[in-house]
C-alpha cells in the first residue's frame, strides 16, 4: 500500500471495507486498499469475480464508496484501479 496517511485513517477505511467483504466474498470476489492520495481519494483494487464483473462500477459507487464516505467523511471519493496496468477503471 502506497500512502503516507495516518494509521487511524487507514484503519477506519479497512473497517468500512470489512463490513462489505462478506457480500463480495459471497460472490467469490474481494477488494483491497491500494492507497489514499494526498487529496483524500481512496484507490481500491478488485479481486476474484469482482475484477471482471459488469456490476463492479455499481458495487463501487452504491456500496463501497457510500460506506467509506459515511464512515470516513474526510475521504473525497473512491476509485478502482486495474490490477494489471494500475490504471483507473
């Protein structure tokens, strides 16, 4: 994970993700925190079935982003990056 963010902030983000992981894992997927940028953007990477799922954008916006923003209000947005190329998807 590439970040200079304080450990308490990272812990709160992981706590938010942990609330969602059972739902992702039920569909053979998961998500991991890649970094928190200086401008408070969370970058995530999808794994397993979530990686190629046509619903991953909806999952990101309606589920993951909303949960993180509710639990960690200082975060501005959440983005997913491609595992192979580290590009935004």
